């Protein structure tokens, strides 16, 4: 089962630029029963440097991984914190990182993992917000400090759903690169791979896209015998042997990462990458002027260095995830099997191998891996509503249109109380990242629009006398 993380989680960076105090709050394991009183420690990071009178709480709704992993890629929150006298909080999602409801037993069986869901996580965030509002209100003139939820990718989905599901908990939400319409029949399942393919053509070249499209069959011929596998392993500097589907899945992930993190400056979001990595990849691939299969494999090996060895420090390419990432993959896989069923497919119209989404096969994979089956393809639709946002308010949906996940995001204004910000030259969570001189105008403008809405929400709150 190929499970691509929504944010393909960022690497942990040195915590020198943005500093936090690490704290824990005691949270009910199950928010929806009155018979189970067990609790656990939910981790959150807090910075109160900028907090003051008439301030707010900026709470980042945590993604599918350790909470530290997003802080260094959310510089926008820090850059505007002083303007809003903001308390900065990054809340960890239950079952990820250190926030384990059953300690070392949390992943032991479906019985222990049964409390893993977005609905439980949202309640965690509501609980934490309430505690923070009481704690920090002691030093202010207000009874309740207003909170604004922010998040990117899956975290952005949670920020939007928090405002929709619990409108009194936060006065507004910024959902950056949030594919909240990625569920059954909400959008074409080939949207992801279509946008990636378009990126490689428009940002790179038609030749680049066509070369990738024809490469799959050639690559698979090299995986049929040991000599071919050795050729691939040597040309691509692989650390270990591989299975055919493993290597093709790895390539699909690489193309996804290059497209979604195609920032106009060097970045270390998923892996260290140069500025405009799609263009850099295609520049190398476009040097191929031969139909020889060996030349194709060799040139691909050179192009892959953009992703695998930009820093020049990689001795060999280990496509097996590190232990911490394998744990996060496993946990997200459980969520993907129980509630986050996001159909992804590819067709002749894109540059990927054809693949259809087969719910029955998906269910069988889930049962084989986790001992559970999806109870429905429409869990989030039932839980949070379909594409009708008419009752939602004070939510900003922002998307970089070069980001593959934007194909499942809110990119059209459907309600007067919901703002849609589209960054024509933006990538994944471009607006949440720290400002950079190389940012395109569409990203700079998006941040100004978001700041404007934050100020409007806060002015309305404080002027109302709350």
C-alpha cells in the first residue's frame, strides 16, 4: 500500500532560531465516554516572548509526526507574533511523538490504537486551548484570551475543522495547503499526479515530463534480473537491494516532494534541496539525447542527486525510512485505514504509471497490516460535512497552485465568511514559511491578506467587550 504523507514530513532541524519551552497537559484518553477516566500527557511547545495585553494565542494544530518537526518551517507565525502580542503554541497530535495515550503499548494492537482519530485530536486541542486561556488570562485584563488556529497540510485540515466543529474555541483559522476535499467523489483522484506532471512540464520542460513518463517501463526491465538491479543500484548509488514496487514507489515520492517543495530558495523541508528543485532536476534529465536504456538509467541517477545528495554528504541512498519516520508512517497508515481514506490514482494523462484506486484492495491491505478495515469511505465527509462551507466563518484557505495537494484544497470562494487565498507561484505551505527575499509576489501578498484578516478578527473580538 503506497501511503504518501500529506506533508511528507519535514526533517527535524536545529532548534536555534525558534525556541520553546516544552510542556505537557493532562488530557482524557477518550473524550467521548464518561466511563473511562484514564488520561495521558499531551506535549506542546510554547513561546511567550511576545505575549501581552490585547494579545492572542497562535496555536498550531499538530501534524502526523513529532511536533518539533514543523516549528522550523513555520517562521511566519514568529514573524507576526509581536504585531499581535501573541502566545505561540505548537500542539502535538496524539499518538505521534511523545503524546502516547497508552505509553509503550500505544501501538500494540487495534484496541490500543482505537483512540487515534482526528476527532479525538481536535478535542485535545480544544482542551489545551481552554487550559491556556485560563492560565494566561491571569496576567491580562480579559477573562478569555482569543485564540487563532494555524496549520499546514494535515495540520491545516485540523485548523479548519477545529473552527467548523468548535467555533467558540478559536476566533479564526488559517488552513494552509489543506486538502480537506480529498475524500470520496469530492475531486478527481488523479488531481495529485496531474498537477505534479504539469509542474514538471511547465517549470521544467515537455521533454522532462515525457522522459519520466517513458522511464517506468524501462526501469522495470532493469528490475527483472540481478544484472539489471546491480546497474540500477550502482547508477543510483543505492545502499541496499530493493523490490520493484519499492523502487517505483520511491521515485513517485521523489517527484511529489520536488513538486510540493519547489521553493525559489534552498530549503530543508523534507530533505535538503536547492532552489527550484524541479527545474534543477529537469535540467539534468534534459541532457539525455539517446534512446539507449543504459544512458537513461545513468542520467536518471545524475538527476536524482538533486533530491538525494544536494549537500554532497550522502555516501549512498537509503530509501528505507529511519526508525522515527517508520513509526510515524505506521501510525498515519492506521489513520489512513480507519478515517483518512484519500483516493489517489493515475491515468494516461499524467507522467506516472497507471494505477487505480480500488477500495476493496485498500481494505484488504489495511486488514493485513493493522487488523482493521475502513468502516466507510466517507468518514470525514460525515464528520465534518462535505463541500458546503456556508455555515463556516473566519477561515482562510490558502494554497500554492504549484503544490500538488492544491487539487484537493479550497480554491474557490464559496462563502462570504470564508477567505480563499491562491498563490499562483506558491508551493506547499509557502505562506507559513519564514519570509524570503526570493518569495514571489503572490506569496508575499498572501501573508498580507492573512495578517489583515487576523487583525479584523481580533479587533472584532476586543471591541465586542469579550
